């Protein structure tokens, strides 16, 4: 082990610094290395018995896959789990590279799972759908149209109605006396319908991919849960990739960032808000799904259709989740309010999801 050469890479788009630690002599050095993947891999392979680590980040996993293909051990470190010295006020690329090399030698780095190219491509498609739907594009386009109509005194006849097909039909029929106002309105409509068409296309592509192997079995099993339909199931599958890498439900809960933070010392124990230390995409869809459990347990409508063809143990497990999570919501909502109750339900739902995907569904 100590005869290896430990290499920490601080990777950026236009520069890469390498911290090199000789495991046998303890000698350290730092130098700039090639940015392009092929020359960089060739340089690493020229080192005696190399072991490499770099932080997960915007540069992706291309380098890790190339090193793995070359037979070099490469660890992609979780940035939030890299130990930091509280009193260290100097941060440079050289120091970061050397820190990674030292921590790699001490086995103090926590690795993230490197997805396959197919897994990463599908995950990017799901995230593109999330960007169009949830973050800004379509939502901002809708808000601009509402604000424009409000300024010109155009109010939808049905009070309190949200955006719907009928609202769009009414909106398309509007006409403004001023040519400039009409032109502005048409531009706003055009921006919205472009985003809406893009979202419909992405949704359709995700639906098609979700019906094919290897996604189909896992997506069908997750859709058996109340509040989880195709997009949520695909998000959970693509963001987690391999549920079996988590040894227990509690470890998967920690991955979602839905577990409470804690500060305990001596005889005192204090738990605070959730850590938010895990995957934000998984956490968001679980919280959205958890709102469905504020209703009494029932199997009807679309949920009944999604359960068709599922094994009896999956249906029983889904029903157990409904009963338990609804009970959790009722107890906590009365004491702590609906928002905190839903987060607690989402945490327990993540445990049920882990159980379903690892076939640990003891009812």
C-alpha cells in the first residue's frame, strides 16, 4: 500500500494541478500537468504504482473513466466530506492537490459512485426536465404573462383558478388595442409555448425510456407507492443508480439529506434541522411525494392502475407505507405543523423506497 504513488488532482476547465506523494519516502511535490484527458492519463500511468483522487465537480467523470480503463485506481471524492482544517485561511490549487494526495494515502476520502455513461446521460435528461418544469424557464414565462395581464386589467373569469387548459384557451383569445401591447403579449406567449413544447418532448422521451430495460422493473416498483409516478421514479432511479450500495435504510436516508442534524456534548443532546447534505434532487422529489400521505390510505384511480401486475408483496408493502406514513403525518402535523411533518414523512418514505429497490420488504 505505502509503495504506491498517491496523486491528488485539482481539476479545472483550463488547468490541472497534481500533488504527488511518494508512499515509501514521504516526499511530496506539486506541478502543473496536462489538461487534456489523454495526455493527463499518460502522465499518471508513467508514475510508479499510481493511485489518484480528485473532487467531484463540474468537470464530470470522463477522467475517472479514462483512468479506470487504463487500469489506474481513481477515487472521485465527495467535496462535502473532505476534511478541512478550521484555522487554514489559505486556499490555492496547489495546496488543494497536495491535501487530496495526503488524504488519499490516509484513506480519509469518501468516494462518490461514478455512473456509467448511459446512467449519466439519462440523469442529465431528467435534470433538463426538472430545469424546464421546476426551476425557472416555464415558471418565469407563466409569471410574466400573469403580470402583463394584471397590468392591463385582464382577469380570468374564474376566480382563484390556476394555470389550466381553459385558462390557455381564454388567454389565446385576448386582444389588445395598442399594437405595441399586442406585440409584447405575443412575444410572451411565444416564449411560454416554446418552453411548454420542450417540456412535453422531454416528458415523452422519459416515458419511453422508463418503459425499457434496465429502468422498467425499478420504475414500475416505485410507481406502486402513493405520490410516486414516472418522473419521480426515474429521478430516484437515475440519481441513486445502485440502491444496494447502501447497507441499510438509515444510510439511504442520510444520502437524501433528510436526517436531522445533531449537536451533542456530554449529557446534552440537541437535534436541529435536516442536514441537506445528500442529493438535492432525490430530496426534492421525496418531499413532493410525501405530501400525498396527508390523505387517508386508499387505493383508487391512477394508483390502482399502477398496482396492476405488481407482485402481492409489493402491493402489501405499498399499503403498509400508506398506513404508517399517514399516521406519522397526523401525529407530527398536530404538534409541529404540516411542513415539518411532511419532511419527516419524506425521510420515512426514503426508507420504504430503499426497501422496495433492495427487495427487503418485510411486512
